[in-house]
C-alpha cells in the first residue's frame, strides 16, 4: 500500500533570501512581503519568524488598495462594486487582496529577487493585474520597486502600499526622534472622509526631528517635501545619539505616508512604528483621491526603500 509523506508548510511559505555585504533580507511567498531586514546583527524592521503567520501586517504588500475602505463599497467607471468586509471592528475592506496570496519567484540573484502574482477578477474587484515586485540590496540599502500592469479588458482602479514596522534602535518609540517632511495630515470629517489640514503648530508636526513621546499615531500624512533628487526621506532614529536608526524613502509615486504606533496591538505596541508608503490615502476608492486609473495594457511603476541611518546617509534614487 502506497504511503505519502506529509509535507509541512511554513505559515509564510517559501523564504526568498538575498544578501549584499552585511545586509540580509527575507521575502516571503505568502503575500510577497518583507519578513526581515538585517544589517549585521541589527534589525531595521520589526520582523517575524518563518514559523509564524504574519502578525499585525508586518512587511505586507497592500494592493490594489492600501488602508481602509469603509463598508467595502465604491463606484468606478459607472459600476457599483462591493468588496468583502474583512475588518469587522471597523466594518471596512482593508489593505487589498494580495497579502495572503501565494507569490512566485520570477527572477533571482544573490542580492536581488523579483516576485510576481497574477490577480484575477473576483467579486468587488472584477479586474486583472499582473504584479511584480523587485527587492534589491546594494551599498545604498534596500530598494523595493513595484510594477502593476492591467492585463484585463477594462480600465481598473489601483493603489499600492507597504507595511514595514521600523525599529529606531531604542527599546521603545517614545524616546526616538522622527523626521517626516510632510506639511499636511489627513483627518476624517463628520462623514469619515479624510480631509487635509496643516501640521504646523500641532503635535503631528514632524517637519524637524522631534521626539515622539507619548503621541499615538494612526495618521496619513501628505504634501511631502522631497529633496533635490526627488525622493522624500523619513528618518526614525535613537535619541541616544549612538548612530542607530533607519531611513525610509519614497519616490514621487508615493505621495502619502501612514504612521502607526500600533498602540492597540500588543506584539508591536510602541516597540516599533509602521511607516507605510502609499500611493493613495484611506477611503481612496470611495473618494477617488490618489487612485491610479490603469487602462488595458497600462502599468504603474513606483519605488521606495530602506537604509540604516547615519548623518551621511545617502539613498540613491
């Protein structure tokens, strides 16, 4: 009688590991996200073990929309569409459709991996996307580049985001210094629609390096102020002046950055902070704000990245 050996799966699937000098990264099959990023023995992100199911969205890919869509209902091109509500506490459709899907390797080198996923039409999102994400390590750190192509017959709405939790090098985020060159923050109005307001003079002004203290964050920032190279950099550093910290940069495809201190999640609460590059804000499919319209055959391209912080940090674009 034939017997079959039982094969046990890692909750995050196959591990796609890359390295360059003293940098090491693990990308996962389940969700195509970033599980770990080490420089030497330092963790730049708050990762998780390969035998864990990804907790609190750590490192996940958020497509074809990031953040929340209240009620999951939206209209696009004259069609009323309804996504599954998968966050019961808020009654929202949250963080897209690919973060628990299986991704495959399209290309691989010692310092680089490209993962891909084909998103097929489904209830609430009857559109087809071919998505590729390149993770590449170099002397400048980690670069993450996304290409999403509409491979269907109809125009489709699209948004992208990522959910890394960054570690500033201090035990808690309260003592860390945060620098986010953003002039506006989105706050919900009486109907729940995010409306931009200036950060100047408020506790949400991080246009200069500021100690986070007890500020609780679950806010989307915009009106980003890029450097001369067109990149906007967020720095999150230890207040101990010991040269530890991390830089997250975004290109012009990501005009929104979400900050989340995870106060309601014991596994990450104030130990690390999610600094999330996003192409569009919360409720985007409902408001249309920042939504990318992809015609058949058209592609979205955008990049963001991470690097260890130093006073001389330069991240190539």
